[in-house]
């Protein structure tokens, strides 16, 4: 293994500040004269507001202001925009209700923003918030999908009949119907993809800071993509031009998708700071995180897989109801559509696929992208169906999958659901996982477990995911309202050290290390000579941010392209310095050399000449500072095979995860230690979804799981030691050959876990169990099966 | 959290004086329940009188076949005490299973007992072992002490000073923890003294209770097998999103068998 550059397991540069408590997060920032905000949130799931009386709050000690949605409307503040438009099957646009940062006359979920109290201290703001008297007139609440779709259901939005935001389709419905009609076997499954609460360790926070001297604004915020926030908030909500609006997202303590979106509090603080002409700071309490961070997943699905007599998949039909929550969050509409149904081909050659997704409004927190975003939902449907097909047809689940895999010589492979996979070797990846898991030894382990009274099962998931949504033009045709490129800016300083400015924000991923390795590898200098700057619109030219495992594939490629420009310009300078023809100069390991000679100039010497251009090519600009905007040609398609073994205690229903073995094709690996860390984190969240986590609303729309007392996050003791391996094929269309790894664990492992549990319970006749497979659910499934 | 005054007196008498002298004040003995309630504004005492600086509430000693544990002893101290381990190892094990290390390092025996949380572990031990709660003014048998959800006969200014646990022939504790909070969904303590068997259940109901049918079965045949197929009625048990009453009733049977198996 190399000690530097691509492939080196370097310790993370950023960890020194993180593990010594020296990270600088939004809440660590304090501005002179700063006031503190506390948000008055709705305790009702659905109610009209007959009045807001802030008179008592205004009299409370330290209170500076109490502002409401009416004040925002008066100032002409717009609504939080949806970043992606989805069409009904008939081509009409989705129902897109207004989303003001603070409600005007109706609250639509517990936690909805009603007013903001601003005071000299945080405690005073909170104290006074309790004195704001809001006259709620309760309305019937729609607490979940079954209520939303019920006949005669109350409406969350008057303009959305049946509570439907859109009724969308993808694929060839007629061909799929025909395939199912004539198939030898049809396997059907009804399943739920459980709603999750993201729970980043750092709660969201925002500081609005208006500067009257030049009429400019700075927003410090916990964001995965500061430039996107500048665009959305500046253009759509507050009407501020980019040159007067700076967004800083400093160290951010985890996002997992939940910090992609433009949230109301960002706009409220920015707006209020001008109104009061002083900085205003807000930091969420943990209870607020539960009821105001966008949630994830929440689908109910009916799926049918058709197979011919030989076990070849011939058709797949999926009908999903997706819960969008009360409002359309930034990418909420795209997640259960283009990030979901496009994955239904999986690793397989299924020729006919049709997916219908009906998205519903409910009186719950908005639902949006959460680690995996659509792809875990798709993998769960598909891999549960494949497992059930193997059982129903009496086929080996390994052989059934292999018989249907897309073969290496079929790439590029056009799926029936829009995507074109560039490369993969699904048999190779699967074989690696089977070996890691000692699959062939399972029978003996099951027998041994039986002697201890335990039910042992094994489950498989073989999956494809799609990272780095692209290219922008295609995304635009599909409804994206933003570009999906990334920006890399490489500045070679006069003495040869380098600062890289990237639009890919890092909030735990380790970009400061991985990106430095890219630069070290290409430009031939040690990683400690490279500084990575991100998270500040005043420093980084532009960027689309970090989500969908895109940072390396898109952001890293942008840096690579900027380095190519550096090398091209450096070559001209070096040729001049060495009095050689440009075409004779080659660059390798940090040196420009005249081919076939010992004449050479180090990058540092060339940089010096570029900034002290005494002896310099005529007509060439001084400086060595290049920016690249990289728009990928396609998604990348990581793939993997995850194999899980469980033991179930039939007395209690407790599931013990005995083994999690994963072989993944994440493309070329830059830092194997960071890749392992990403795998482990993703697996922990996938295990959380499969076994532990469940967001529950009661029938009146109250959030029952509003704290860690009953929302179960995975802990170290809940996790086994993971076996991770790789079988790599390089991405064919980006210059690094990389694909992405951030979401693989949370996508691949949930169906493997549930398949393993169903396998363990198969002797009792259990065919399916919903997530999370809590002890009671498992115990009940056994009781019901035995009854 | 509302503002409050904080006092940390050095004696029980001083603590009581402080409490009586301040309106709306509350004792705190570790704060592992009170502080979270205050953070959520579900409790807002004007003054908090901490009992953690009082020497007379500390100590573990053996007395005539009993173990007397000071109310101020933390769960960690009880779990790690050789005296407790040697006399009633199940009690040390129970203390070591409470919450997480942070909770065990701050939470105390007296605090847990006085709070009488229906899902706390200690009440099961006190009832099964036939313990006596000793306060500054009286002694109360455990069964009379736990009167239901957060209900005890303690007076406002009354301080638990210690708990006396008779040392049984054998005892065992088994619990099924809530995966999120680690409180008991069903916890069962079994204690045997000759032919006398007591089985106390925490977590499953609205307060600790004795499973008398189990006690009768075990009195005749002290073995896990004697409880095969036994369960308590689900009627009156807690039913919520964490666990249904039916599942809790089933778990009480399973935990009881495991507690018997754990008896030394």
C-alpha cells in the first residue's frame, strides 16, 4: 500500500482539531452585539391560527422583538423553494403549495414555525417564547399515509385533492403488465419502508449577520452546500443578490442529507438581522431537531416480480405511496421518484419495469433525502422480492441472483428505467462477499445454533446504486431546478504549496485528507503542502455541495480537471524556462522534464516564475491559479453484495447480528481507511433502520418518538465487527475512475438483514417482517406463524 | 431549563433545613431523573438541594445477616463493591445494569428508590429481597414503600438514609431493557430464603409488583422448569409503542426463568 497519494491509508488531517475539541462549529461562532432567537413551534399537527398575542412576551426581560409570518409577508419574503419539480403521469406539474418560513394562518405539523422571539440571551428568548399566546383552532390531522389516502380524508392543502402532490410513473406500463400477465411465476410483496429521523450529532444552527455599512449579509449555517443555500435563499426567499450575501458553513457535525436543505431558520435569522440591525443566532435544541430536521424514507409499497419457468426475471411492477410530509422540502419530491424508481433494475436484466409513485402530503415533518435517499428504499423492495422469489420457487438465492445478473460484456447497459450503467462485475463482487461470509459453511453454523435453541438465518442483498446525479442537462430534463456540476479551484502559491478551493463541503467525510491525496498524487508534493478550503461562498468560486456520494466523483474530478489546467500552463512556462518546445515537455511526479534529457524544472520553480515573471513566455498571463467546472457525463454506479447472518432468540424475539460481510465495488479507492470508515458508518445507519429506528406519530399527528428515550439510535454495542472487502471496476467516464462510498452501507444492508431474519424464521413459516425488526415484532411474527 | 438555586449541604439536618427554608425546593440525589425533567421543563424547582455531599448517606456494611447500603452510594459503587458482590451478587449485577456508565457514576440508590420510577431496576430488588427503606425518621418495608408510579410515602422533607437488604440464600435478576432508554421493559428479581421465594417485577406494570403465582410454583420446585409456560396476566400492564402489554406479560415469564437460572 502506498504511503502517500492515491491508495494511501493516511490518517485524517482534520481529526487533530476534531478529537481535541478544537473544531469550529456554528454554535462556536459569536458576533459582536449578537441577539438570540428562539422559535415558537406549533404543538398542533394541524390547526388554523386565529391570532397571535405577543404582548406578554414583549414585556419579558431582555426581549428585543417577536416576529411572525405576517411580518415576513409584509417585507415581501418568499417561500422556501422546491429544488425539483415532478410531473403527474399526464404531464401536469406537481401540486406545489407555498412554504413560508413562518406560517401565516395555518400550522401543518408539530414543530411548524409560528413566531420567533429574539432576546439578549438564549434563556430570555426561550422564557419569553412560552409567553407568546397563539390561538390554535385544531383541524383534523393527517398523521400518515393510510390517513392521507383514505376516502374522504381531510386535506392538508386545499389545493391538493386527495392529499396527492403527484402521481408519477416510470417505465413501460403496457410491456410490464403483459410480462406479468404471461409469467410462469409472480411473486408479490407488501412492505413498509420505515420513517427515520436523521439525528446528526450537531443540531442545526444559524447566525444571520447584516452589515449596514455596505448593505450585505453573512449567514453562518450548518449546511452541506453553502452555495446552494445562497442561491435558494438569496434568489427565492429574501431577494438578495449573490454579491451581497455570503454563506459560511464551517465545521459541521454530520449531515447525512439532513443539512442539504434550505431551512426556514436560515431565512428567518438572515431577515431578522437586518430588521434589528444586529446579528441573530439560533441553535436548535435536540427536541427541535426531532421535530424540524427533514425526516427520511416513509413508503408503503406493493411490488410484483414476474419470473419465467427458469427463474429469469421478466417483469417488475411497483406501486409506492410516499409520504412527503406537510411541505415539499428542497429535494423531497425527487427522492421517491428519480432517486428511487430508476434503481429498480438493480443488478438484473429484468426487461420490463414499471413503477408508479403517489406522493402524499401529511401533517408531519417534511421528508427529504437521508443517507441513501431513495436508493435504500429501492434496494429494499427489490432484494426482498428476490429473496421471496427464491423461497417461493424453491431456488438457491445465490443462483437465482447470478442467473439474472447483467454480465460484464453487456456494459454499457441501458436499463428500462432511464439509467445507463457504465461498468460493473456483479459476479465478481458477489463471489468476494460469499467468500468473506463463508457462505458455504452456513449450514453447519445453523445446526450448531439450533443446539443452543437459537434460530440462525442468512440473508443476501446484491445491489446497484447511483451516485453523483448527472449530467446537469439530463437532470434538468427530469425536473431538477439546479445544475449538478462541481467546482475545483487549484491555487499554486509562488513557492509551490497549494490551496484547493472546493464546492464539496466536508462534514465528516474527510475531504481535507482525500482531496489532498488527489493533489499529492497528481502534482507530486506531500499532502501537508496542500490545504483544502471549503464551506465559504466568499472563498470558493461556486459549488453544488455534498450529497448523493458525489464529492469525490464530481468534486474530486473538478479538482483533477483544474490540476490538468495547472499542468498545461506550467508546461508552457517550463518549456520557456528550459528553452524547449512545449510538446517536448512532460510532467511527472512534480517535475516538468524535457523528454529524453535531464533538463527539469520542479513545480515550485515554475510557480515562482509564474508569480515573478521576469523570464516568462510572451503573451502568457502570470500566475498559476486555475478553476474547473466539471459536469459529469453520467451517474456513477457503485455496486455491492452484503451478506448478513443473524441468530434469533425465540423466547424474546431478540435478533443478534452475528455477521455482516460486505464486498463492494466503489470504484477506485483513494484512502482505504476513509472508505472503511464510510462503510462502517453507512452500515450502522442501515442496521439502525433494519433493527432499531422508527419514527412514530400517533393518530392525532403528535410525534411520539421525540427523544432518545424512545427513538433508538444504533450504539457501538448494537454492532458486530464488520467484514468489508472490495472487488473494483473503475468508473469509465470520470478522470479518477471513482464511484462513491458514502451511502453504500445504508443502501445495501437493510434488505440483507431482513432476508436473514426471514430465513431464520422460515421454518416457522414467516414470509416477511417489516422494519425495524424489533424483538416484539419478531416474537409476534413467530407467534402468528405458529398460531 | 428555568433558573434555580443550588445547595449542597454537608448533613441531613442541614439539607432539611435548607429545603424547608426555600419554597418549591427539591432534593436531588444524583440527578439522573430530575435533571432531564428540568431540561424538558417538566420540573422547575426553585431550589435544588443536592444530597451528594453528605457523608452519613455513604457506606456499605454487613449487619446481622443484612447488607446496609447508604442511600448516597452510586450505582457504580454498589456494582463494584466486594461486600455487595459477596453477599448478594445479583444486587451488584442489577446496579451494574442500570442505564449507562455516566448514569451509574452519578445516580444513587437513594435517588432511584425515592423517585420510584416504574421501570427502574432497584424497586424489584428491594421488594424481592424484602428490604427495608430507612429514613431520617422511620423504617418502611419495601412493599409498603412502593405505592405505584412515582408514588411513595416519603414526606417532602424526609430523606432516605440507607436501605437494609436481608441476605438471601440466593437471588437472581434478569431484565429486558428498552433498547433506547435502557430502562426495564420487564425486569424480574427472584430471591429465595429456604422455602420462601419472592418474585418481583419492574418495568412491566405501573409500579413494581410481586408475581405470586410464580412464587408458589417456585416454592415447591425452585427451578426454571417450574415456570415453563408461566406468564403473568397482561391486564393492567403497560402497553405503549415500546412494548405491548401482551409482550411484556410474556417477557415477565422469560425473565423470571432466566432470573431463576441466574440464582447461585
